[in-house]
C-alpha cells in the first residue's frame, strides 16, 4: 500500500470517526441486513416471523450510544422471544449479537449501571436457553455454543472491552481538558511576561529619560541665572537702565529659559506618575546595570561551574544608556538559560560595538553529563524579543550542531551620531 492510499484511508477514517451516527448506522443496519439476507437464503425458507424476529435482534443498535441500557434490554427481550417461539428450526442467535449491546452499555454507562444491566441480561439469556433446552449446564473448559459457559465468556469479554474503552475515553477527555487548561495558562503567562517585561522597560526608560530631562532642567536654570547676572551687570554699567519686576528680569530670553526648566520639571513629575502605574509596587527605581557591568554576569556563570570566554569591546560605555541597559538584560537572560538548561558547560559571550549596530552573542556547549534541565516558563525569551523589537533589531535563537545553544541579538544604532543621547555630567 503506497503513501497516497494510506493518506486517503486515514482521511476517510477521520471523516467517518467524526460522525458517530455513521458508525451506528453501519453496525445496526449492516448487521440487520446481513442477518436477514443469510437467514432468507436458507433451505427451507424460514417464516416471515422468524426473519422479522432475527432482524429485530440488531435494529436497536442504532441507539446504542444514547440509550445503551434500553438497547440491551430490547435485544435481550427479542432473544428471549426468538428462543421461546423457535421460528427457525435449528437456528439460534446465541450470545453473538447480544455482545454488541453489552459492549455499548459498558462503554457508555458507569460501572455499577453496566454491571447490573449485563448481569440481568446474562441471567435472562442463560435461563431462557436452559429452559428451552437449547444448551446444557455450564461446562468449564468448553466454549461450544451448546453450553451456558459460552454466554458467560462472551458477555465477560464484551463487558471488559467496553469498560476498557470507557476508561480510555475518560482519560483522553481529561488529557484534552488538561491540555486546554495548560494552553490557556501558557497564553496567560505569555501575556503576563509581556506586561512584566514592558514594566521593566518602563523602569529602564525612567533611568534613561529622567537623567536627560533632569540635565535639561539644570542647564536651563543655570542659563536663567547667568542671564539674570548678565542683565544685572549690564544694568549697573548703564546706570540701572534694566527694568526689574519683583527681582525677576523681564528679558524674553530669560523667560523662555525659565519656561524650559518648568516644563522639564513637569515632564519628570508626569513620567514618574505614569511609571508608577506600569511598575509593580515592590519594585524600586534604583539605576539599572548596563553593559559595563557584564563582569557580574560572567562571575555568576563561573561560580555555577561554567567556563566563560568573553570578548567585549572597550567602547561599550559610549553607547546610549538605553542600549547599554537592554544589551545587559539580553545577555543576562541568555546566561541564565545556560545555567538552567545546560548547567556547567563552556560558554562564549561576545559583545561587539560596530559602526551601525550592537551585536550580543552567547553560545554554550552541550549540557553537562547528568544535568537535569530546570523547567522554564518561556517568559525570559519573550522579554528578550520585546527588548530587541523595541530597537527594531533582530533575534536568532536555536541549537548548535554540537548540541549546544546560540542566542544572537542585533540592535541597530542611530544613523546620525548627533542623535545619540550623550550623558551630561551632573
């Protein structure tokens, strides 16, 4: 059988299995048609009543999923009537048709209910067979249809099969429920990870922007004072020709500088208010580390048993503060994942400051023998993607041919060097 035929058969099976009523139609209708056709072909031809009763023995299987107990009761009743009337000489359905109903009641009903229904049907069928003289008393070791042992054996096997299928169905349902719950929790965790990382980015934003806005305010006030002093000196030289109102220079330039200082103060206040909404209450606003503090991460990795080889450019301190903070966080998450998933192994970390981009690369060797990876939530990698996306950068992660792992993040720099914020001495 070729691959195409196998795929076609699998597709047909899935479509068939997805419509339970087709299975019931095939089972009930197919068995009924087969039984009636084989019985009608007998010589001498049986009576119409015999053919009708024989066919009615499997018709209830149409409803075996919805009403399995009623189906078993109906098929048992038809069996009793057929055995009692004996409309077809030398022909008996035996337990062979009843086992489908026994399987159905064990498959779709609880154990106590299915056991009770199966026991009642077995007693009725065996008693009828014994009273009509069609079979002898039970004979252990014999499965011939002339003994009551046949009924017990067939009923038992059918019930066990139905019960086993019921357990499989229950466990599969639980697994599907757990899988759906796990998927929902993963989505929730992913959303929380994005929110948490954005809060951390907001905290980093405070360190970057607050410094520059504070510098603007300080320089504006210094300029305002210088203008006032210069105006006072000019006024003294001209004999007091400068007009002062309440000790404040009415010069337009001084007013503009004062307005800049006030605006910077207002921006700082509003930024801190917004930041308070984005960050968790327990978080502080202490300055974040930067790429200049990578030695801390390297020391922590070496303390965990890793053999770290670092290649760091000397010009990292000239990068904008936002890039230094985000680069540090990316390297921190990569080294944390090394300790979690690989344990003490060889690690190569490279941070390169190019003309147009900052490249952060972390590679590790295969996991140490006997190391058990620590399960992770995946939130760290989501945070790395958020930080890289904030700079319109690129991120590549994946396994290495030797069994290790590689993280490569590229963050573009500002095209115009004058657009790169510079740290103003405080």
